[in-house]
């Protein structure tokens, strides 16, 4: 059996990777509070299965026990174990109306307006922080023409023009470091607020309403950041003050975003408008409690 290929990544600044706001750590959302509306995403992730075979650039990549072990190491560090062997991921992210079709940080020339201080997720694209290094080639292949995640960009190619992944290794030092930063950021978020929020949400998720089952496998449920901010605000007066400032910026951003959507008058925007209004209500209630 042949194991893997060399895949290169050459960004052309086409903007197609930037068709929506990114996953962002909570500190990143705080730094860019006036640009991005933050949300809490709940995702269910299944472990890879040893022996599964994937086609990558005409070769066969088989999931090995080492890949499974690395996945579980990543998942324990960044996520939360669920009954049945799956993991729940609590991630903060930026959201916007899907009809916008672009990240709020994308400038008119398709370049990032915050590139020097861009989120770690953006710096590691097209890698995936939850995919073991030995299977990154499989994730990259899914983004090539014909793949399930193909966006219409041809920046991922077979061969060594600008090698990103060779067989089971991320060989580009810059991207390898960015991948590590994103994994570290997720682990820090888990430590700072994720474990506490997971404990708050778990009774509801496992309760009779079946909220956990309602999250599709490899899909997500999007919630307000209010429970995350409530956990942070409990850390003292300074933390409470920072959260109140952030809430003010977020409510202003939500109001402006909803106003723009109402002016566009697109029926497809209605679900996002309802979601954002719910966020605003939750943030307003939290601000009232925090004083």
C-alpha cells in the first residue's frame, strides 16, 4: 500500500477561503470586538476509525492506530468527551449573514484588512486543528476539485511547488507553527472558560429534550456568547468591566448588522436576523446582571 503524497498550497488571494467569518479564540474576538460579532459554536466530532482508507492524489492513505491515538490526544486537550465515544467541541467564532458571502475583514481587493493580526485559524488555513498531522493530506484532498469541501479555488495542488504536506507530515515550518498556535488557543479557551461552560450545558444537552442529538454529526449549534462571558466575568472586577465593554461593542455591532440586513430586504436573511436579535437579548440580560 502506498502511503500519501506531496500536496502544495499556494495562496492566490482570491478570497474564496474568506467567504465567511472565521473561528476565533475568545481573546481574538475581544481584540476585534468592533469588527466581528461573536458566537459560541457547539460541534460533535467522531473519532477516525483505524483501517479506513482514503484516496489522495491517486494514492491510498489508511487511517492507522497512531492517527487515532493522536486524534484522541488532540480531542482530550481541546474538547470534551461525550457518552458513546464522540467529543463535543466548544468554539468561539465570528458570524455574519451568509448572504454577505465574505468575511467582514476582507477588503475590496480581496486582501485581509487585519492580516498582521489575523486569527490563528486564518494563519493555518487550509490545515485543520482537529485533524491529526498524519491525516492532514486527507483533509487537503477534500478541498481539491471534486472534493466535498471544494470552494472553486485551485490553490492546493499535487507536487512539490510549495510543499505543505508530504505524506504524514506538515513540512512547511510557518504553517506547522500556525497549526500549533491554533491548537494551543483552543486548549487555552477550554481551560479559561470551556470546562465551566461545558458543565453548565451538559445537563441540558443530555436531558430529555435531546439537545445533543439535535446537533448533527460534524455539524454545529450556534449560541450566544452570554454563558462564556458570564464565566469570565466571575473572575473579578476587572474581568467584569472588560466583559461589559465587550457586550457594549457587540450590541452596537449587532444593531448595525441587523439594520443593514433589513435594508437589503432579502428573505434568506430572516433566520440570521432572528438569531442576532436573540443574541442581543441574551447580552442585554447579562449586562443587566453584571451591573
